[in-house]
């Protein structure tokens, strides 16, 4: 006789059988067995979770959601089910709700370190950094070398402008590795941000002594962050490069590009002008300055900048392209002001205010149906269920004609990746033990995914 009771033994066997049926694609049979297993052992979390997974896989998301709720009604002390509910809330952009679900799960199992990270992600999205830090500290108390927690802590300190705490973390790393030039650079950067210029210079001198080419390292690192669309981190990296080598116009140029991508056109103009003080004969700097001026509707000035760019290099592609736009704009001046602004903005990439979470007629109808409280009976026939209508955002690029779609899940995944990437950047800011991890590609939904143009139209579509 085993340690399992007869009942548990039966339910576990049925679960195994259901899993193998699921693998064979025999979903209805799998669900039938799971439903029987639930009746035998309603407090087996794995059974509920398997059933949710199958419905989700088949596209019956509303049913899956209701199974989670039914599971929680039957077994409210299931940490797994609460975590699963939190995941669903999070993926659906219901961040506040996800925190409540995660909390329920954490009350049941407070030592779930990865769940504390999930909770911290939710707080980061809500920009509640103090709460984020509290969650992270619990995680670190469970798992002191948790890299996700340590790097997110640096992210928070940076967002809060708490460079003092970052310096503490860097000093810890320096005590283990005093000859690492990047640590000295980053310490110098934090000291500079705190206005402690003299100490900052000393730290930067240390770095240059250890590696005379260190500014190049920051230029390259910044460019790679820029290519991965992690613009804010790229800007900070270029700022370190500029502290080391303020006369490097190439760093100014790339920092300006980051500001452009963040729609910070005035900052961009300012940065390109600083670059031009160092290298007044850069056709690229003049072209980008012209481009930024167009974005702020300063067409006369834009024309002049683009004209200078072309006088230096008649083949500068950006200048050639933009000067046509400006010429038309100037011709139309006074007749249709603003018509030359080609940018149709998507909603800000804010998960909570994203078009998905806006209420709409379709949603209201669905909710009404659900409010009648019809949780599907456990012996649901798959063939009688209706798949949920899917909602996507369809984007049409007016520049190249490319059409593509993305959905809520894509947006949330992208946001989570961004948090991870930013946290990883700060991980490398304090270097060991968090540094050196590769970042993941993220998507800029405000641009065409093919040609990069911001001249796009987005609309919400529904399909079966
Ligand atoms: Zn395009």
C-alpha cells in the first residue's frame, strides 16, 4: 500500500490518463476524465489546471476563466489556482486585479520567489516603485542571489532617482572586483547625478586608467540598446559615454536618435545642436536636426537645416527625403496647417489605457451574458461551446502598405520583456553578479513593423 489514499490514487491515475489523451489531441475524452477526477478529488490543483489549459489551448478562453473561478470556489486555498488567475488578470491588462490574486496565492505560499517577481512586475507597470521594492526584498530574503530581483531593485532605485542606493550596490560589486572599469564608470555616473562632480571625476579617471578605450565600450553598448529599442537605457549609457568623452559627436548623435524615438523632439534638437558645436560639418547631424524640427512644426528652420545637410552631402538620404516633405509643407502653409504632420499616433503604450481595455459594445454584450452566472456544467461538450470572438488591433502602414495585427497578449508580453530588458540593463550597470545577460527583442507598436514608419493607422477588429 502506498502513501496515497485509494481516492487520491484513482484521481492521480485519471489525471495521468487525461494528460496522455491531451497529448494525443483527444481533448473531449481528456476533459471527460478530468471532470470525473474533479468529482473524486476536488482539491487536486493539477486537475483544475489541466482542464483550464485544455480550454485555453482550444480557444475557449471564457470557459477557461470560468473553470478557474469554479476551481477557486471549490478549493479557495489553492495557491496554484490563485497564481493562475493572477497570470490571466495580468495578461488581460487587469494589473490591479492580478496583484490581488497574487497576494491570495502568496498568503498560502509566501516562499514562492518567482511569484514575488510577478507581483513586482505588476507594480512596475503601475509605477509603484516603493511597493515593488517591498516585494523584491521579500523575494531576496527567500533567494538572496535572485538575479531578477536584484536587477529590478536597481531599476526601482533608478526610477526613484535613488543613486545613493545604486552606489551601495556598485560598491558591493567593487569590493569583489575592484579592477572592473565599467563599475567605476557607473559609480562615476551616479555620483555625477548626485552633483558630486569631484568624486565623479575621480571614479571616471579610475575607469579610464583601467581601460583607456572605455568610452567606446559605452558607445557600442548604447547602440546595441538602441537597436533593441531600449531607448531610455540607451540614453543613460550614452550619458556615461559623454561623461568619459564629451567631445565625441558620434555619441551625441546617437543620443539624439534615442530622444527622437521617444518623441522627445525638443531634447533631440538640443542634443543634435550640441553635436554640431563639435562637428559642424556632419551632414547626418544637420539632417536629423531638420527631421526633429519638422516634428515640432518648425518648417522654415527645418528647411534650412536640411539644406545645409545637402550642401555638405548631396546624397544624404534622410535630408533628401525630408526636404521634399518640408517643401510641400511650406507650399501649403496657411492653407492646411498641420496636414504635413504624417504621424497618426497609436494610443500611448500604456497597458491600462490601451485600446484593448477600453469598453466597447461587443464587450458589454459578452459581460451581460456572463453576469447571469452560467458557469458551464462540468460535463461540457466541446462541440456545443462557442469559441470567443478574438479582438485584435490591425495596423495599416500608410508609407509601405504593410498590414499586420497584434493582440492584448502580444502587448503584455512586450511590456514584460521591456521590464526584463530594462532590469537587465541596470543589472549590468552594477555589473556582477547580474550583468552579462542577453536582452530580448521588443516591439515598438507605434511604428510600422516592416519599414519603421510612424505613418500608421490602427483599428480594432473582431473575428471568430
Ligand atoms: Zn511600413
